[in-house]
C-alpha cells in the first residue's frame, strides 16, 4: 500500500514561511496528494490537494516534485493559529487507503 | 463550520454498555467516513459508506457496526464497550468517492468509558 512519511514535528517563527515535507515514494500514477490539518480539539480540516502540478489556494501552496515521490506544503506566513498537526495523505482507487492518515507533522509556531 | 454534524458531542458510559453515535453529512454528500482517534494517537479509519452501501472497511472491531440510512445520515454503533474504546470518534463526508474530492469532518464525539 502506498504510504507517506512526514517528520514528527517542526517549529517555525510567526510571520515566517513554513515548508512541511512529505515523502511518498510508492505513489501510483493516479494517486492524488491531499493535505489536512487538525487543530487542537477539532476535527481535521482540508487544506489543499493536487495530482501533478503545483497548487495554490487561500490557505497554502502545494509543491509536487516532478517524479511525484515527494511534496511540500507551504504556509507563506505562519500564524499562531496555524499550530496544528498536518497530515499528508494519498487518495487513490484502492479502498484500503482511502483517506488513511499517518502520524502527521506537529507544527509549533513561536511568537 | 464544516457542515457535518455529529451528536452527541460528549458521551460517558460504563463498560459493557452499547452506544450509538450519529452523523449528519453535508447537504448533498453521499459518502460518509468514520474514524477513531485515541488519546495522542492518529486517526484510525473505521469504515466508509456511499449512498447507503458499505464501500471500504478499516480496522473496525466486530463489536462495532455502522450503517447509512436513506436520508444519508449515518450511525456508528459500539457495543460491549471496554475502557480502551474511550476516544474521539469523527465522521467525515464527501460528495462522492472520487480521488479528487475533499472530505469535510465533524467536530467529533468524545466517548468516555468508565
């Protein structure tokens, strides 16, 4: 089964950009890369997703490597409200890994 | 507000008992997913329904069962409860089952088994 690998934790200073990496070396050609985040005591929240091209939305940017074996979620200016656990997920045809969450990266934002 | 409603928000019950958790998906969403999150643990996928039919199953215990009704709301039934079943239970919904769709999560039901 395709899976993702993320660092357990990262720190960033407020107002600075944050680059959250994700490795998915066994990704298949039809797998979409999704990112979710979970703020303390809340349900996960959709952030962004993409297939091959880089994507931007109001929350973040997603940079996908040319070989698609890795991706990076970019928060352009971290705020204290961005402190959360960020999950990188592969979503594909195989029902055994539909929205399967790994351990994620706990982002700490320093004031 | 994600549009996904879970009730109740909190539930305290004794070991051996049976509880039902309810989820109302976003209007128009056909897929419902259930997850369990124990203290300081990740989200464990339990089961997925699409338009009333079971589509995918994760590590769901035999003591647990779920269904999706014709009005698309879903219920997760947990029976013969054990202390280890204490966790946050999340429901999510999405428009379909496509890989290009995002899921919307509810605020969860916190179950405490004493």
